[in-house]
């Protein structure tokens, strides 16, 4: 379940629709993350990723730094439940071609998982399963 991945992750970083891209780029760099949620009043309005900033650079040129999150964000945002499986989340992200997935339960934002988080969990699960099989065979 992807809800378990949220344990121990960095706190969620979010911005308002009016936040300039220059501030978003600084947040991404400072927190070493690839995306921020655009949230107001507890509601997700969009998501701004490195990919959105790059696309915005192509569209807006040098003015990209003064453009706001609301102008370049990806919206609407697909979300997942904390009870969704890692495999199901990976399938959605692969099919829809995005790298970040907000986790929401009962209208409350619990966090944001990346494709890297999901791959890491799958590797950990595979290693644990292999270890358990080795232990079972040896006993």
C-alpha cells in the first residue's frame, strides 16, 4: 500500500496559484524535490513539476520566472488512496506519463509519492521476498 511509503518522507511542500515560478524553482532546489502541489484551502488545484517549468520555459521564454504556478501547473491532478497498491500506482503513473502522485484520503492530502519512491519500495519488497524464500529453503 502506498500509504506506508509516506512514513518517514519529507513534509509536503505546497504553493498557491499565485506563487511565481522563481520561488517554486528555489523550493525544488532547497528541498531536493521534483514537484510541488498547488494547494489553496486544503484543495489541490494542480501540480508544478520540473517538467512543467521546462515546458513553461519553452512557452514563456525568459519571462518564465515571473509566471505563476497557476499558469503552468498540470491540472486536474490524478490522486491515489493510501490503500492503493504500489503496482496500481505505478501503472497509473506509467500510463498517464507523470512522476508524482498525491495521496489523498477523505479529502485530506496525506502526501506526495514519486515514481522513485514506488520503485524503491518494489525493490525492497522483492529483496525481502527473496530473503524469506532463501530462509525457507534453508530450513
